C-alpha cells in the first residue's frame, strides 16, 4: 500500500468513527429524553360515564395509593373524564402501581366509563389521541409500546370498545 492509499484509508476510517460518534450522541440524547419511560398503558374505570377525578382519587385513597406530588391519590398518571377533560394526576416519571408488576417506566392513562358495554365519547378519544401523540413524541415511544391494560395482566380493562380503538389507531 503506498503512502497515498494509507492516508486515504485513515481518512475513511476517521470519517466512519465521526459518524458513529454522532449516532452515539443522538442515542444518548434520546435515552436522556425518555427519562426511563418505555410504555403507555390505557385503562377504564369500569364504572360510570359520570366518574370524575375526585371520585377516582377517593377510590385510589381507599386502595392505599400514596398521594402524588400533584396532589392526587389515583394510581394513574392521567385521567380523562367523559367530556374529554384531562387531569394530570401524577408526574410522568412518578412510580405508581396501575398495572401489576409492570408499572415501572409505564405511564397509566384512565378513561371514565365502562367500555365493555359502550364506546368512549368522541371527546375522550380526541383527548386520548392528542395525549398519546404528545407523550409518544416527548418520550420517543413507539405504537407497539402502547398497550391496553389487558396486554399485561389478566383483566378485561379497558374493555373491548377501547381496545379495538387502540388496535386500530396504534398498531
Ligand atoms: Zn386497568
């Protein structure tokens, strides 16, 4: 190999190393942005359309969940009432046991109603979609990392109607 060929080879290897370092930096930035959040899990109250953050908090307190830094006792990070109003109940990184054994790094979203028997309201679905899309972008979460509660545990939650919607919109 002559001197020019050696110099070209070295330059080519240096370029590849620089590209790998750039990719590593980008991967580190994504990991930092994720803050350990890898999944989103969707629930329903299995109660009534009239369920509110206040009565879901009351049930959470009875179930022994600790008060969150945002002042709520429900196990979920977000609650969406029948009209589509979103309550941010726990910081996204705050641990809470909303899906047995798999709640670490897993954001829980609960919708008011029983979707074994009827569909969520249009307002709820619009709010859920915008919440899911913003959390996906913020924490680099893929559609395949968004699950109904029944994916993790032996439960009917969040009901066939909401499961179908999730399967149709986040596959
Ligand atoms: Zn659930």
